[in-house]
């Protein structure tokens, strides 16, 4: 008997450009507190609490069974900085400023749509001093991939076999900062079949070194499922374009037997991203780097891109993210 499963991949967007801090770490350590303070202000200006309400409205409108979140950041600080108090040594900041995962779940619940986190990975976890004496504080940023499940899956006959969080061995470092990428999975029992759903966010390809790390991460993920013959969905922000103009990552997945749900829908380019752009009212996505890929059984019925409706912006005019979501309904023979 055929059963439809609806999945969604959604990059929440950090809300700030970290590159100035990375550059300062590598070239001018004295400038780190100033750069980190500027980034901290960008976080506040990007207003994730308001954007979370827009994202919740988007998810509630489509009600996917499974949602894969990327850039579900946890932002914490410590004030004054641990560098200003005895023993004058950096201590982990623990006061929560924004918890993207919790904020989104709360906004969903407020709309009467219940989701729960089945997996939350632990990726990048970096801290830097921000500002200057006497106002110096510690700012800590933790990146996470999250899989959400809709609250009524058991009532629909979907069972949870297992779930897990995984860390890629391939990674890059910027001085003391480590860019650790992760993937998460959940195995759903649907009739007599077991469907694995994976969510991930691969390394951006901004330099040749980073591009090579991204391809290596893709190969790790493919290798982890090389012998798997059960139905499989891999979704997320792969940071790779289908035409191969940025990296070979997308081609690696195709060579491994994956199919692209959007391509099969035959709906045109399906762009999903306009990097770091939240305020332009005329914004148009200009690249496709977010995907729902599948292998061994589930066939796409409907695929849509979300997050590009001007009506679904914050009261101040911010888009929900610099990415759109990809919502795919796939049919599985059970």
C-alpha cells in the first residue's frame, strides 16, 4: 500500500557574517573583540525571534512530517568577560541570548502545531571576546543540525526505529576556531519498510580548500550509506550547485544513485538561496543549493520551494532566512 511522507529542509540562517572575525583571528588578534562585537550586533539586527514566527507560519502551512533544520544556532554570552575576572582565563559562556531551535518550537506550539526535536547535533562551538574594557563580554556560538518530527506521527502509524547525530571527519580550522560539520538521521518504520531520513549542512565552498572539504564530507555521507538498500532520503544545504560550477558534490550524489526530487518535478530552476540577504524587498533567489535527494524507493509526488513570498516577512520587512525551504512529498510503497 502506498504511503506519502512529506519532508522539509530549512536553513534558518545565522543572521550575521562571521568572516570578519575569522580574518581577524588569522591576521590581527587585536581586532577580534571589535569584529566580534560588530557580529553580535548583526545577530540582534537580524531579529531571529521575529523571523522564527515567519518560519513557524511556513512550516505550519505545509505541515511536513519531518523537518531538517540547518543553522539552528545557540547564541550565548558572558558579561563581564571571563578574561576580566580572576583567574583571567576564558571560561565557556552560558547565558542564552537566542536558542533558534527552542524559539522555533515555541512559535510552532503557539500556532497549535506540535513538533519535537528527535536529534540535535553538536557542531561548531566557538567563543570570542567582544567589545572592550570595561564592557568586554564573551560571545559563544554553537551551530546545530536538528531533525523535527510532527507530533502525530504515531497516530499515523509511523514508528521511530532509531535516530542519531554524526560528525564529519573532514573539517577545516581557522586558527583556534574549528568548523565542525554534522549530519543527523532518523529511521522511520512505515508499514513493513524502514525509511532513513538524513539532514545535513555541508562546508561552504568559498576557497579551494573548503571546497575539497565539502566534497570529502559528501563522500563520507555517501560511504556511510553505501551498503544500505532500504529507502533513503538525504536533504539539506549541500552548498553545491547542480551544474557543477562550484563543487563536484552534487555530481557525487548523482553518481551514487541518488535522484533529485526537484529535478524530477520538472518545474524549472528551483532556486533556493540569496546569500546573506534579508532586507531587500525585491529579493529573488539566484542559486539552488538546498536539496531533497532520494534513493531506493520513495518517489516524489510534489515538490515546492518556500520562503519567497513577500507576505511572509517580519513586521520590519525581514525575510525569514536567506534560504528558502524545500518541501517534498514522496510516495513509498509499503
